[in-house]
């Protein structure tokens, strides 16, 4: 005779039947990274510092926002950087900002960064040239006379190339779009996502405060961005000048997990709760004969 615990047999049947009807899939887990984020209404400490971030130049932090550069001509070298490197291979950043000025045309623009090391003062929207990593540029001034600004673009640099100001970076951009983000009634919301070598940017038009009012600016595959980088933002003005304000900079790490594995773990916990794994002589049944 073969003795088999009937509760164990039942659990095997339940798990097997359930997994037969569950296809293997992946779902995304987002983890908010507070050490790589800031927002109002308590953006700064009583000492005027931004926790876990460093800033310099003409940046003016307040409880509600960070003014990277005021609307004064020829201001450069204004930036904010995370103090610690970010190690996740996949991430999402949501930045809310305002760029406002008196004139119909503004300058120079805003940059969002994810680079191997924090940048110093330089000519690329306030930060240094020949960076290693990713730069997202909100270029307000039309240097090349093509009448295609304001323009948003992504440029990946290996640390050896200089930014091409004469073409407004068009020869180096891996993706971009024209969007008028200046002097909008509501803050501009942009979401930058890097996952599985795909880089995408979504942005709203600043005409409403609806969270889901977003459009795709670009989505590019096969983009190589190394982990262990620093997030940052910088801005600069030129012969013309705008206020460049960041209202919030929020960061999430992303990872995926198989659905069926999670279900199996959940069933395991349920079976433990129901004492499926407790064995007694009274629980055995006999099947067949020897």
C-alpha cells in the first residue's frame, strides 16, 4: 500500500491546476527613491539646503521650488546634482518645471542629466561639455536659424564629443520634438523613462493640470546608458533671459517580476496558513495495493 498525505495531495492538485491556466508574464514594480528626489512645500531645510542634493551658481532654492537661474542675462554655471550615485539599471524621472520670460523669444534653456559624475560649470546649458551619459535639453533659443525652437532633445555622449551649438545639437540628438514650453499657464510636466535599453519622454502642453494629459515626444530603442550615474539639472541664459524653475524632481527605480512566481509564493503562504504542511497519521489515505 502507498500512504499519501491527503492535504499534500490536495495542495499539489490545486497548484498544478492553477498554474496550468496562468501564463508566464511580467509586471513592473516602481519604487520611489526619496534620496534622488525633491519637491515642495518643504523643498529645503531650515538652513536652506536640499536634502541629498548639492547646488551652486545662481540657483535660488525656496520651500516651493528651485530657481536654477533667474531672468538675468549671461548667467551660467547654475546646477543641482544628487550627492550619491544611482545604481538601478531602469528608472523613471518626473520633472515639473516652469520657464517664463517677458519676450516672445527666450534663452538659453534647461538641461536634465544622468551622467557618470556630477558636472561642473560649462557651456552646455550651464554644465560642462564632453559629459559621459545622457543629457535631455529644453533648448529655447534658435541658434541655427531653422525656426524649430523651443525644441526638446536627447543626446548621449561617451565623454569625448563636444556639443554642437551651431546646429542646436540636431546632428547629435537621438530623439526630440518641438514643444512650446515657455510661458504656459500651468507647470510643464515631463516623464523620462529608461527601461530595457529604451528611452522615452512624455510631456504635457502646460495648458491644464491634468496628470494624464501627456504626449509622446520621443521613444528610442537600443540606447546604452550605464548605471551608477548622477541625476542633475542645469540652466543658463544668454543675450536673452528666462526664469528657469524646477518645482519637483521625482525619481523611481523600476524592476520586473514574473507573475507566476509571485502566484506560487502566494499559494505557498496560503497553504501554510491552512496547515496543509502539517502531517499526522490521521491525515493519510491509502491508494491501490502493493
